[in-house]
């Protein structure tokens, strides 16, 4: 085992050449399905699983190309990831699903909510990508930055820098994630890692969903850390804040609410686990989930 996960992990084939690694803990009326962010892994949800499994089934997956899931010549786009998660839900015959995505995983969750709402009960977006809109000239600028090598997660240096920026307070959590992801990165083909990261970032830019938010019919909860340094992109949207992004999205999605967590960054679910757990649990248990 390359990296020790906090709970036993399993493998499930959603396609002849795609296996999804996942942790599966607890039981209850709802299945909370967790999706991690860009070039990351399922253990970023360890505190949520530890607490929420007491009353719910909790499943956290490694997206293809990440963690212990299979690697290959996959497109690594948002729609590819969304199709993989939707197929996982169907083949695992999961019911009463509360889909919960962090960062890039939030954008993937939004696409699933738009394309396959019948598979889900509710939607939880934790510091999600996808709510921030990038105009065409901004997308061109960002793609230009990627083409000259200014790419988060492309190597050990960029990975460590991005993870540290994702925490408001530098702590052992960031060191653990960095060490684990470096181990996983170095155990596999580095070109595959770079291709996966680059394709994923381009997917977030080129497969935007912000304009479709009014079409989401599911009860939706948005959670942001007030000190999130990753969303919004302040180099381009210098007038925006995490709260302004969350508020706009909550106004666009018909049945949505948002919560801001003080003294927390992009990995709000790790920095403020107890508070996030309480908010998610309240949302999951509410018959009318638009308000908490």
C-alpha cells in the first residue's frame, strides 16, 4: 500500500478499464457520496466520514487518475468525471444520495445534478469550483498561463505550494496531504499525472456550469471558508470574495442556501471539521433542505 487511508478502501469496476477506489463506512437512510478536488484523494473527507457514518452511509471515492483508482489514457474532463461518478452510483445501486463535492469535485457534482438529477436527493458544495464565471477572454488568458507552464499540481513544487495556499492556518493536515500526494505522484507515470492535472484544469475552464445554475432542482447547500485563497481567482476577479460567489450562486439555484465558515480556507472541511459536519448533518436531516 502506497498511502495508508483512514478507512479500508475497496475497488469497483464501472467499466472494463476503469476501477474506482472508495471508502465505504456506516449505514443509515441517506448515502453521502464525497468527491475530492483537483489531483487529490478521498481521505480529504476523513473527518466527515468519521462523524457522519454514525447516522448515514458515507462513501468517498478516488476519481480516475487519482489515489488508488485506475489510470489510463482518459480525457479527464469534467464530463468524463461526471459520467464516471454517475455510473458508480448506478452500478452500486446507491439510493437517497447526497452528493458532496469539494473544489473541482463541486463542479463535477453540479454537472451530475444537471444531467442526472434522478440519481440524487440533495447536493452539497464545499468550496466548489463551477460557481465562478470566467468570460471567454478570461478563459483564453488562463489557458495561455497553462500553456507556458504556470500549472498548479504539475510537479512536487507546485503541488506543495497549492496545498499550503488551500489552508488558512498552516498545520499538520497540509503536511500530511502533501506527503501522501507526493508519494502517489512519484509511484506513477509523471506524464500521466501532468496530463491529468492539465486536462482537469482546462475542463474546469472550458466546461463551465454557472450559466445553468437556475436549472438545478435539487435542495443545495453551499459551504465556503471566509478565508478561501483559491476561489475566487482574485487575479482576474479582484472584486469578488468567497461570500459574494456563494451568495450569487444561492440566488441563482432555486432551492439553495449558503454558509460561511470563519477562519477557514479552501480545505474548510479539514480546518473546521466539527462546524462543517454539523452544517451538513443538519442539511441532510432537514425535510425541507433549502434552509438550515
